[in-house]
C-alpha cells in the first residue's frame, strides 16, 4: 500500500452494533486510511433503537439501506450488508472496505474480501470477537474515538488531570510482542526501524493500536515500557529524524 490516503474505500456500517454518537469520530478515523467511495448504513429503520442515526445520516452523506426483519431471531441486516459488499467488490471500483460492526458474522466476509486483494479495515467495540478482528488488515476499537468528541475545554481538563481513556494496560504480553517483533527485523546490531516495527506489529495483531494503551503514537508507548533503547538519527531531509529501537541488554 504505497499511498493509503488514495485508497478508495467502501464504508459499510451495521447500525445495530454501532452508536450514532460516534459517527464523526468514525468518519475522521476512516479518512486516515482512504477516501470513502461508498457510505452505506444498514438497519431496519422502523425499529426505535436506530432512531439516533436518522438525524446524522444527511449531514455525513451516508445512504441508509432499509432491511426489514422478516424473521424473529435472524439478522437480515447482516445479509444485506454482505450481499452489497460482494456486489461492490465485483464492480472493481474500490481498493478496500471498512466494515463498521462488532458482529462476528462478518468474519467470513472480511476474509473473502482480503482473498480478493482488498484492504479490509474493521471498526467495532472492544467486545468484538477475536475472529473478526484477526480477519481484518487493521481493526480499530471505537471506544478510543470517544476522546475525539470532547470539547477543547474538556480536553484541557483531562490533560491537567492526566486521566486519559485506556482500554488496556501495558503488560508482559505486550512487551513480549514488541521484543519479538524488534528481534524479527533488527539489523546485525539489534536496531529496528520504528516505521517497519509498527507495520509488523499490525500484521501480527490487527487490533494493535498505541491509543488502546493511552498513547497517541507508538514511540511514546515504547518509551514508557522502559525496556528499549531509542536512537533518533538524522534523515536525508532537514529536521527529519529516523527513529530506531533496540531491546536493552538483560
């Protein structure tokens, strides 16, 4: 993926599993990875629990797809989304998909889209089953998008109180993941390029994101662990530094 920002994405949202209040944060997050070519949201719009979405669809140019629930206990919304995804795939007009749901029913869809050469980004709650998360190239927890809803005043207060939202605390599993990844790509002196390290971590764990641990970027997270040496080297362009990471000697 040479230029992620140029990816044409089909954004397909399962309204039953995603709160409408996060729509702005969701679309801003998606903009980091590409340009939405399709924006569709699926629900039985006669049901009261999705009424919150109706007020934000027009503002964000999201097309609602009506799917009646003909049978109790069956999620026809999932079927409609899957059928549309395959139709879009065969048009050849997109480079990837963003599946916004916490439902494991989309695991096979994500796998099939990747088999077809599509980039697949998943977005859902932390409770999303691991099978769906692992089926995506990258999975983003929507809980970390709550911070984007805060007003500037609230953000300043949060900074002063040092109370950032943290989904997971750094633990031994995280440290071992980073150590193993550094060793996998390190040069003969043990140094690994930070950019390459971030890509490898994402390949190993599609739901890996420094924001899950309360850090905006990977480097501050690694610094906080205290088990790595960091070397910032001057790059070819002025004021550009290349960051390398090395596991500290035991």
